[in-house]
C-alpha cells in the first residue's frame, strides 16, 4: 500500500467559521471546525475518516474539494493528466477543470437529487458543464454509467421518486463518476440506507474502486462500515486529527485514548471477545471554545498534569502511524481484537 502513488496530500488544513456579534456584526470569535489537519490519500486506496457528529469530518471533506473555502492550508492533488495542483490556490477556471477529477457523493440520496429532473439530466449535468460532448453523446454516456452502477439504462427518462433509496444512491454515484474522477469524497454515503442496502452500495463502491482505480475519502460515524471499507483510518476529535494509521493498526492497537473509547463502543459479533465499554464523561467540547492543552483531557481517563497545559504534537510515532497524545509511547490501549 505504501508504495502506491500519492493522489492527495493536504497539510495544515484549517476551516474556521467566524462568529459575529448580533448588533454590530463585529468578529468576536471563531468556530474551529477543522484545525490544522494533515491527511493524504494514495492511488486506489480508501482513507476512512471517523469521529462523533460535529467533529469536523464533513467540513474537512468539503474544504479539501473546496466546496467551502478553507481558511488556511495546502492541498496538493495530482490530476489525471499528472499535473500536481494546490487546490486551495486555484482560480475559478482552474478549479472547474480540476473538479472533473475530484467528486463527492452525498449522504442523503433523497435530498441530493433534484426531484424535478429526470435521471438523464441529473447524471449528465456535470458533463454539460465540464465536457464538449453533444446531447446524444451525453445520453450514451449516461446509459453507460447507469449500467456501470447496476441500474437499467432504459430508465433514464424516470424521475428520482421512481427509485428506492439504494437505487437513488447508485444514481448519485453515477453522477459522481460522470467526469471520470480519480478521487471521490463519500460523505456518510451509506448512513441513510438500510443495513442490507448499505452492504450492496459498499460492494458497488469497492467494485468501482478496483475497476476504475479510484481513491476514496470515506467519511462515516459508523466504525463497522469504516473498518470494512478502509485501507487507512483517520480519527477526528473537535476539529483535530488525533490519530491516523492503517485500518489494521487503528482497530488492533490504537495509540490514542479517544480511539480506544470509540472502539470500545463498537458492536462485536463474537461474545468471547466482549469487553468493557468505556463511558466518556462530560460533553464533547464546543469547537468555538475548546479546552486548554489536549482537547480530550476533560474526558480522558489517562490524563496527567501536562495534558491540560500543553497541546500534544501530532507526530509519526511508528511508520505510517500518526498520533497526538502526550502519553502515546507508554500507554497500552485496547483495540477491537484481543490477542
Ligand atoms: Fe489523554 Fe493526555 Fe493523551 Fe490527551 S494527551 S489523550 S489527555 S493522555
């Protein structure tokens, strides 16, 4: 895996949302939605991003694609033509060109498709803006895409309401694939679906990945889905990346106490592996007013004096295993499996 070529390498990504006073509209603070995050994705791999609701994972995905304007950072992306561009520095035209190679699949297959448009126009829309194809050529391409995602190409005149949730998500995937991207952000792409349909859509995404050599950033709060689909996993907490490593390392031997707590809540099929669930005390901190030092210290059962005073550096403790914890070297934490 490590020998694969880099597709996306983002460093120091920040997205702050300003807070203004209600009367004078003065800038009085910021919500630190994404705060100094490093991520990378290699060719053909899936980086899972996991964390509680509000931890900044969706904002990170949107900032990387520049669906929202990032506050700071560098996002080097290797386009299909081999050129490396900093997505955060592109002008409008360059961004439109680069967007062919970077797409997004949204969470809600009901809300993300325009109910007044037929499927041919929904899937063909990116091609109308990003290619020189004629109307007839776009229709042919839409038929190919419907076939690719397992839908009947003869249904291209239908409206979204004629399809089930799983079929609508396939339509969303076909639309994302229309411009032959190489990198796709899947934002809670299966969360709104029934479990059996989730499995079908995940299988489809995996088949498409190997068929088209796609790279995914797969954002989810569901650890089982993340474990199933990811080659590597990043764990976010209050806008920070606290741990990032191979899926195997994250699930078997986490180095961050927050990851350990998340894993302890993951359902396990084998009762012999049943273990204590770590109950986190207190609320998730407000990203507009995070705690001093390590953001996790008010809830961490391993905290020591330094934790409330100094923010731990995010560092590569073992090859490919990054963590931000003062005590990562000395702690032995539980993963999902016990040896
Ligand atoms: Fe816990 Fe301290 Fe590590 Fe933060 S730095 S996770 S408080 S041990």
